[in-house]
C-alpha cells in the first residue's frame, strides 16, 4: 500500500497550492511504482473548492482520478486557514458547489475502490488477521484490502492465505486456504 497525496488533478490548482509537482510528474511516479508492484494499492487525498478552482479544474481532477485508478480516495473540501496565502484569496468557491464536488468524488471513489478490489476476486492473497468482531474475523490483505471471514476466530493475530470473494456491495469475504502462521505484527 502506498498513500500519495494528490490534492488536485489540475496543474493550475496545484500551482496555486504551491505543490512541488505536476499531474504529469504524479502520473510518472504512479506508473513507476506499478511497474515494480502491479497489485499495489495506491490511495490519495483530494481537496475540492480551493480558492479559484473552476469547473474546468474540477473536471481535470475527475479525469485524472479516473486515469490513475486509485484504490481509495480521501476527499475533503477546502476550508480557510489563517496565516495561509489561500486565506487571503478573493476567489472563493461557493459552499454548495464544494459540497456537490465532494459528493461527486465520494461517489467516484466508491466506484474506483470496487473496481480495484474486483481485480482480486477469486484470487488467493496473504492476510494479516487482525481481530475477531461479533463472530467475524477481520483482516487486511497484503495489498491493503479490508476483508472479513467466518473462519475460526482463533486466527486473530496470525498470517494466512485466503481466497477473496468480492461482493456486489463492495464487501470482501475471505475464505482461508492455507495454514496460518503465528507472530503477525
């Protein structure tokens, strides 16, 4: 798993944010990472409504998110912070527009997360079984997918192999297939 904050898919907004990268550089980085580890889960942060963000800037962000195919997004609206350059900008984005953009990206994130997880349907992955909750075993795959299992809860705290079953609602069930190992951290 690799978390690479993006903030915006618009070079105009990245420059206003004084980010030291462009969308092309970001794309190159994700392509380099995936060349080494094709199954890696790449997640990001995206801010909407930064002062001066236009409909075109937002559309560029949506296009870029679709292109990169993130496993998950953390989406949040810009909020004014004292002692920042952006706090002094007169180019504000209406709160209703910000809410609509956040909502649109949250919907896009759900689709992207399901698409990423679906790549691993009916595959066997290594799992760190973290804990048992209400008769279900909860864990994380080696590529950062949250899974549950109806397997014996005594696997908590162990490593094991499991076959993934992606449900239409996005939940991922894991059926243990291999012997668990003690000492997971």
